[in-house]
C-alpha cells in the first residue's frame, strides 16, 4: 500500500511540474551521437537539470515511427516532414540541429560534368523519396535545365551505409548521401557534381538555412517548456565544445569509426561547417522560400500540403556566450 501511495504521489508531481527525462531516438550511424556523447561525458545534461535516455534505432523510418508512437520524445529529422505531419493533424514541431545537407557526389572515375550527364544512370538517395537534398536538387535541375532530375536518372533509395559502400566499390556512379558519409568519401576521390553552395545560389536561397532539427510533440513541449529549452541549451553547449576543442574530438574519435586521419579531419570540418547557433524569424521566412520552391512541384506528395504552418517551428532564443 505504501509503495502504491509513493507511485501515485510521483505521478502527481510529474503532472504538476512536468518531467525531467527525455528519450532521444538516434540512428546508430548518426552524427547526433557525437553531440550527445559530449553532452553526457561533460555532464552538461546534469548541469542543465535533466536526464537523458538514448534509444538507438535502425533506420530513419524507425525514428519516425518511434516518435509517432510515443516510444521516444525527440528525434532529428527535417522540417518538411514536420510540416506535412501538421497538415494531417499531428502536433510535431522543429528546432534546428544543423544546416549541413547532402551533396550530389560522383565517383573519381565519373566523366559527368553536369546533371544532364547522369541521363539513364542510377542515382543513390539515402533519405528516401522525400529527402530534402533530393527535392532541392530536383528543383535546381528544373530551374537550370527545365527538366526534373527524377526524369533524367533512375533513383535508387537505400540506406546511407549501403550507398557509401557502393560509391567505394564503383557499383554506383552518383549518390546523394548524408553529409558525414560524403565527408568520409572525400579522401577516396569522390567529388561534388553540384556542390551545396552552387545548389543554393542557383535557387537563390540563403546559405545558412537549417534543414534538419530536433523534432518533438509541440503539446508535450508546451507542458515541459523548461525541459525542452534546457535540452536545446545543452546541445548548443556541446556544439560549442566541438567547435573549439580538438581534444574532445580526439576523445570521441574511437567511436566515430574512422579509418584514417584524413577522414577524421573531413568529418570534423563538415560538422563544424554545419553548426547553427540561432534561429530567428528571418530564418523562418527564408525557409518559407524553400517551401515555396518545393510546393511548386507537380508531385503534391513532396510537401504534403500547400501551407507552411507557424507551429512547425519551435521558437526559442537561447543566450549564447560564443
């Protein structure tokens, strides 16, 4: 009887004050693990007053399912998915994690110099049919050549590690992979066919836009605002450490599964390049331009709705000291 009373009191306190534990769903091969490792090792979570449970998941689809089923509280995904979910009544919201996006790369042996040179060839895509990089490259191709890239190439959707291996063994000439797999390919001679700067310039978009971010239930966040914002603060503190402290990189190097120093340095540089420190209304307005470009596609399934919802974005202005 005493233990039941304690349990009831505990649940009452949780309902009154909110929870202080977050379950974060991550991919086993994702760069999010580096940031969360730093957060745990340096006891940043403890300093910010919350506990953290890391749940490893096998795929991007598994992440989305786990978030929707309530098995995890937070994942990293793109805001296009978040907005399309809001259109169906699902109350998710987004706060930036990184501005790094996948580049369209070709192997060292490839003779391709433009997107048109990929005609009839397979293009590997790591993020699935709605991957934000794939959608942007399609929009770029339409604007530059008046042709949809999906009508030029044969899209091949596969996991990031599989596409990485296919590029190494030359069984695939071109791919759009997650940025860290592209970084690991750099020392092996793989090169951008159209790099990110050219892509964004061609679409007249700001180069500091966030494309992926922490995604969570908005109603949950409103009930646990201090917890969510403390988590965001903690991740920014982790980013600060990784931006300036090379010794911390040396500490996590063994868990990054890198084979040589060149790959290690490429991953470090790629992560730092993707850091985003703030998220203002100006950034949201610029994302509106991205949404407009993507919603003009004849394939309405790309964005799922003609509306960009204000609640898609979690508005929080952290105090930064760097």
